[in-house]
């Protein structure tokens, strides 16, 4: 039974009786990984999909998101090196084909295999999300390149805030409506010592994104930097072991990115002096969890420790 386009109900299977490639090897011999498709070769494309999956990118010259998406698809096609073919359909020049495929907006990317529609997505998804989508159907290349998001995260982890900032600025420029990139850029700005720029960026987000956990976490990082004692104030606490001194040192550790040491100090303070600062240690632990994110290993580990101490 052929797979059909879910919006039109029309089968995409090649006409029965048409000559099929005899093998995958034959179908790939001399074939380009990236091709343009129109009326002259659409039938051949469907026949090829009987042996080699086809990623059909429906685009238009006036579509800015299409211009951002196409280089990403081309890069991934070369990286997957024959796992699928990328076919590019200009819907302005091929309105009849676009109509038959049910294309209503672009970019519209369809995965075609065995002559039928397997899956599709609309819009210019970021590279990381496209990789995840492709991962449902294809084994990742052995030497897969890091996505820009992964490169930026690795740079931030290594303390290279400047590189992370540059990558996220480029991503924000390409996908200005993708709020996670703006939040990630704000995090890189905090790491680069630009908390006010980060706050301005967060304030400009739509309310639902501004109040979500990732943005709250970056705000918490900014606040820790503002609340933590300066080097001079920290020096003045030298030799003191009272609750106030321990709390201030923990704040400084968190603000400096020494999260595990700060969490451990806060947990110890909570155990020894729960009443300090109206339960300040516990409340600050929760703020650090917010800053790190719910899935961070330290958040997971110290939530368990906090729960065990409370109950």
C-alpha cells in the first residue's frame, strides 16, 4: 500500500510499470547527491526513491528562511554521503508539482522513500533539530561534525565565552525568531562579563519565553554575579566561619561558576543553620538549580541530597 501525502491524500508512488533501478548501487552510480527537480525529472526522482531515500526541499527565491535552511540541508547531505539524495524544488517555477504535493508554505521538507511520503517538516529548523529528525531514519555518520549549537556549548564549557558568543550571535542572526538561541546568547554574554547586555536581550523576549525556565536560569546567573561579594569584601571575611561568611563565600563560588563547591557549601550551611537568613541556603540552592537547568547533572544530584536532608 503506497504512502500518501497526509494533506492531499494523493499517493506519491511512481507509476506502476515504469522502469525501476535494478539496485541501490546502480541508482547511485553517477548520481549527484544534490539535484534540482522540475517537471523533467520528478518522475525519475520518484523512481530513484525506490532505492535511495530522497529529501525534497520545497523552497522559493523570495523566502528568507529557505535561504537559511538550504545550506544546512546541503551540508548534512554531504555529511551523510549517500544515505539520501537532496532534491530542491523551486515552487515558483513548478507550481503544479507544489500543488500536487500539498505545499502551502515554504520551506517544506519531505522525506520520500519507496515512492511514498515518510515524514516532513515545515519551517527553517535549526541544524540540531534537523539532525535529530534525520536520526529517526538514518544512522549518524561515523565522523559527524558538531552542530553550531554543540560547538558553542563546548566552547562555553571550556571557558571560551568569546567563541560561544560569536556562534550564538550568528545563529540569532540566521534564526531571529528562535528564542532558545537568544537565551543561549544571553548565557554566553554573562560568561563574557556582559550581564547588562544579557538582561536587555532577555527583557526583549516574548513573555512566554522570558518567564520560562531557561531564561530564568540566565537571570539567576546575572543576579548571583550582582549579589556575590567583591574580592575586597571576600578578603574581609578571611578567618570567619559564621553563617554569614559561609553564605557569602558560597555565593562567590556560584557566581564564579564553581557550582559544585557552592552547592556543597549551601547544603552544609542549610544543615548546620537552617534558620540563617530566613532559610536563605535552601532558597539559594533552588535558584542555583534554576540557573543550571533541570537536566544538569549537578541539579539532579543535589536535588536528591536536598530532598534527603529535608525528609
